[in-house]
C-alpha cells in the first residue's frame, strides 16, 4: 500500500468521528500546553533573577563572616542567624590598600520600627559608608546620598527605599523630614528609585540606609561588620581579586590552615551558578509533573484506538482479504494516532504560548515590571518530540492488535 493511500484512509478514520477525535486530543493539548507554560514561566523567572543579580554590578565580591567548609554552595553560619565577629575595621583597612580593589564598603544590618508622625512600619536598616551607593549603582528619585563627612561626624541622616518612603510620607515630599528609627531621630536626605530584591534576599525598596558609624555605635553597639562588599578593579580579573582577598583576610586573621578559614567569599558568578541550579531543578520538576498529563493523554489515545480497532473489525478483515499486509494495517492506525497527537501538539503549543504571553503581561504588571515573556526553543522542541513520540508509543499497540486479526474471524465479527 502506498503511503498516500494509508494517509487518506487514516484521515477518513479520524475525521469520520470529529467529537471522539477532539476528546481524544484533549489530553495531549492540556499536556503540551502545560509543558510550554511551565517552561516559559520558569525561564522568565530565571532571567528575572539573573537580571536582578547582574543589575547590582558584575564585578562585585561579597565577604561574609563564617567559613563554608570550602563548599561553593554551602551557607556560612552568619547567614543562619549566628553572630560571628570576625570582620572588623582592620580588615577594611587592609582590603582598601589592595590594588585589585577599587572600592570596599563594610555593612551592618538590623531591623527596627521607623516612625513619621502617626505612621509607622518595621524596616530593615543597613549601615554603610558613602562608597556603597557607587558600588551598587543606586539612583536617586529625590535628594542626595550621605557623604564621608556624615560618616566621620556621625550625622543621623538616612536614605530611604522607594516603598518605605511611600508608606511613611504618602506622596508628600520626604527630603528634610525627621523620622524616628529605634528611638533616634534621623533626617531624610535621599530617596532611592525602585531597586527590587538585592543580595541576601533583602528588599531594597523597604530599606533604610544610614552611616555605618551611626549604626554600629548608636543603634547596635558593636565593633564588627555583618558583611563586606568589594568592587573589583576592572584592570584585574574577578578570580585574581577573589584570591587576593582570601590571602589578605587569612593574613589579618592569622589563619594558616585552609580548613579553619572563618570567612566566606562569594562572587556574582557563584550566585548566578547557584540560582541557575535552583531554578533549573524547579523548572525540570514542574515540567516532569506536566508530562504526567501527556502520559494520561497517551493512554486515552490508546484506549480510543483500541475501541476503534474493535469497531472496524470487519473493515480490517475485508482489507486483509483483499491483500492488505500486516504492515499496511499497522501503518494506517499509526498514522491515525500520529494525526491525533500532532494536531493536539500544535494546538497545545499555540495555547501554551498564548497563555504564557498573557500571564507574563499580568506578572509584569502586578509582580515586577522587569518580568519579560520568554519562550525557550527547548520547550518547542520538547513539545514536538513528546507529541510525536506519544503517537508512536501509544498507537503501536492498537495498531499491532489490528494487524494480528485473522481476516476470516474479522469478517465474521458481529
């Protein structure tokens, strides 16, 4: 039998029962659309995270107190709430003198209630030096950043994130106003433009940034730092800078055994690698769940094809009596299954792409303006491959059952 004849026969079988064919394809449509949707959203989320990380600067190195045991992904104890006092002013002086370091800023952090008139909120406050704003590429919506003089004079000034400014002032001009932070009065000198989530998962739009000297002495009563951010000199590689930082801190901390290092150094590449692994695993997990519906859809196709074989027993017997071979019968039913899964796959891909686009618009409006629509090529290739494979795998058994029928018994079937 020629392929064109088998194709026409299979098309007649599929189009002869439109409702049953549509219901048979439904599982494939839902499965393929789910795969496309999840892979698209997962890829968009991954790109959003990467863009946010890269947005704070590609040449930054973060130093965190506490060792990580040499693991690239292990978290130091300080990130788990354990107080470690190993980073101090001597470290900052030594790091600032290193030629591969362009800028360095020590950080301390805490949480407190901030009050303006009758409005109050709980915020994360960070103590920073004046280089912090340059290192992090912050931009102002209003006012100015505080200066080195403010640090030296321990002036109680504050730069607010965009959201906490809206909460406290509700559209009023915040510059020059006095707010109370942990029972101390601070004068607002600047308000940041929206910045999103920064390193260590801190919401930068609900952040109060004050001079590190004031935060250490008057709010926290400490003489150590919670972390240090270093901007690498662009004439040196990040790896070289990272190695030099490790050597310097090992010297200032008098560490000779690498297994006893009491600090952790992270680069942007480390962060991106970790985030890429996490989002990749999550996307793969969700896609695997979506593929379950494809298996269900494939089983549905197999069941319908088996019913079709029974209904067309006499037709099969007649064709075999007229000389059709087993491979001709198998080809016909396989083509029918492929038609159903291919058509369902096309509809599913189109639906999935459309839903992904609509959801991306919604997420961009209500979650993050930086959210973008992304449709990875891998999702199209996977959907096409899976829909074709489903037709072959789940169509083969009914096709073999049809081909194995005896023509005599088939013609006598009632």
